[in-house]
């Protein structure tokens, strides 16, 4: 299991534990994920915070915790980046061009194929 999967499982358990503790006065489900992120020490690595934030967002959208976890596990199984695992539509509709880099916007690479006029490659 990778870090993405472990953090997703821990995020669900932290939110569920807060829910069990607060059962007499239940809040909205997403509030438990937010509270779990706030309870982490300030110098704690951000990967678990990112998972808790994702869980809170999807709980607010009406997903169940198990449904979120299954989606994260499936995305991780297919080798997606951690951002794509936690936020499933992350850049889903973007094409790779135009690419923005530290040198500005880059267009598609030039076509370097055979040209009938010259009878050679136009490199």
C-alpha cells in the first residue's frame, strides 16, 4: 500500500472516531473530517491533511465515507497521482497543450514529417 492509500484509510478512521465520540450531538459528517484535520499537530506532514480535506469535500457533496474510500483505492490501484486519487475530476477535461511552464506558454511541437515538395524531412 502506498502513502495515498494509507492516508485515505487513516482519514476515514479519524473522522469516524470523532463521530463515535460525539454521537449524542451529531454534526454534519464533513465537520468531523475538518475537525480531525484541525486536531493534527501543526508540524504534521500535509498529506493526511489533504486526504481529510478531500474527505470533507466529498462528504459535503453527499458521498458516504465508504464510497469515497473505494474511489480513492480504485484510483490508486490504476496509478493516478495523489491529487487525482483524492479529487477525482482533477484536470480531467484538460488537454496537455498549451502547456504553461516557467518559460511561458508553449505550443504543440512542430510537425517533423516527410514533405513531398522537398522530398526530405523538414527538420
